[in-house]
C-alpha cells in the first residue's frame, strides 16, 4: 500500500479539540445531573463515544492520505497470434433507441474494448470501414493505445464512403485484411472481430469465400449492433425520415456462410468473448515485464467512518 498524500494523516489530529469539547460537555452535563438529581450514564457510553470519535478521525485522516493498493502482475504477449477489430462507421451506426440514448457506434466502441480485454495477451489492432477498410492501429500489446484509438480515431464515415447512397457499407471491404498486410507475416492464428449493424449493400459472397473464407488461419467473429426499433435522430431531436432499419438476418447469414464467421448479438458479449478466447486458443508467449493496477481505498474509508459516527447519533438520541 502507498500513501499518495501522507500529509493528510495530520487531519486525524483534529480529534484533539473535538475530545476537549466532549470532555467539557461531559463535565457540564455532570453538574446539571447532580443538581437535578439525575442518574449519570455508565462509563461504558463515554468510553464508546471517545472510541467512536477517535476511530472516525483515524479513518478520515487515513482517507485524506489517499492510500492506494497496488496489484502487480506479469504481462505476456502471444507471438503466434494477432487480432484486428473492424468497426462499421457508416451513418446508420448513429441509430439509437432514443434521442438521448447511446448510439450503435458508442456501443460498438465499448464492445470492442470489452472483447479486447478477453484476449489481453493477443496483440490487437483497430480498423474502421464503410465501403473500404482503413487501418487505425496495427496490432499492439498496448491496451492503452487500443482504447485511445477506439475512442478518438473511430468516427462516423471515417473513412468517407465513395458513394452518397443511404446504405454505403459493404462487407466486400473486409477482404482487404487478406492482402494488404494488416497482420504481421508469420502469425499462425489471426482473429478478425467485426462490429457492425450489418446494414450492408449487397456483397460478393463468392469473392469473400475465396479470400477471407479460404484463409484457414483467419477466424472471424461478428458482433451485430442495433435492433429494428432504433432510429437516426437529427439535430432537432426527431427521427430522420430517410432512415429505416433493415432486416439484417439474411445478410448476416450469408456472411457467416461465406467466411465461416461466428455471429453474436450485442446483448450476448459474454458468449462472443468466450468464442474469441476459443478461437485464439493457446500458443507461445513471451513475458514483457510487469504492470500494476492501482485501487484507491479512500472512498471505502470515508464510508467506514459513517459507522462510528452513527454510534454517536444513537448515543445522542438515547441519552
């Protein structure tokens, strides 16, 4: 455990004037009881009160010192596997269940990070696609770089589509991963994770089968974002009349048949993560070093301080 602000421990000294006030109050109360002929409370209550005040002060002082618990663990890297997360950035990914709810792209970003965490030792990259595929980050072991890329580089119509039709996305764009050196040469197990609403133009299933489907080393997992009850909301907060959700079931089924992909809904990310881990399998790993996860304890200490303070309230109400 590490104290980020040790000087905060001095806050506990604030208990001294509080105890002085308590002692003076007890003396006055004793004189009043004696004059009125009232029975004095047992010494146990006084001892309990002093202990409660000291405990609360100690907890708050310790919290002010900002204690942090560090959990250090080893980092490993797979040398035989890589993953690419391809995120659909077409305009239909702006669709949401309500005007203020998260849109499909926001949910796809969160899903990408969650699925990336399911395979922490597999170097992972990020790409976005509409009618073409654009690499944003090549496979890396740096999870921070992955999250930053997903949050900052992935946006609607990045890359801009070549056409102006309402539906511009096409799964044909994904075959670029087989020929444009997206993956490092020599990797035996490659993972392609596609996050999309599957509102795609008609695509060449035979072409995908001959390219993406024929690559036995590439294992594809598709996560479908969205539902038929969502709309694209304009600046006035009203649904856009030109957008109508599509029935994507036939499109997803054709993509599965062409590529051998495993498809999941966004509500079933746990199963998608399990499938991703299964597709990644096991392989040779090298140790990169160690990393630490830090947890601040202060909020829990402040919460714990309420218990002895509650004892003081009970004493006041009883006595």
